[in-house]
C-alpha cells in the first residue's frame, strides 16, 4: 500500500465545514499550488498510555486506502500540531 505524503497545513486554505462524525470534522479546502478542491478531515484523538487509540489508527488506515471511483482518493496527510 502506498502511503500518501505528509503536507503542511499551510498548503491549503480551509473553507466551510462539510460535516462531523464519530472520528472528526471534515472541511472543504483549496490546495494553494493547484487550486484543487479537497476535503480535509481533522481526527479527534485521545491519547492512551500506549499512544493513540486503536480506533483512531483504524480510521487513518481506512482513509489511506483508495476506494473505487467516484470515492475521494487520498492525496496526503497533514500533521496536527
């Protein structure tokens, strides 16, 4: 499986909130370099003694798997500081 690259949040202009779910909030954004409209999902994470919750890691893995068209394709991850 190809893991998308990590891109700085400054590469995107966050627009309106699209929706919320169990694992986080999704925003519409525009990639500065290309003008491409993308969706950015900010995951809600809780740290445990062992690190990040297993459910959060599963969500990240599912988001990185490309789905059949017309589902969105992963283009990268943003570090959350």
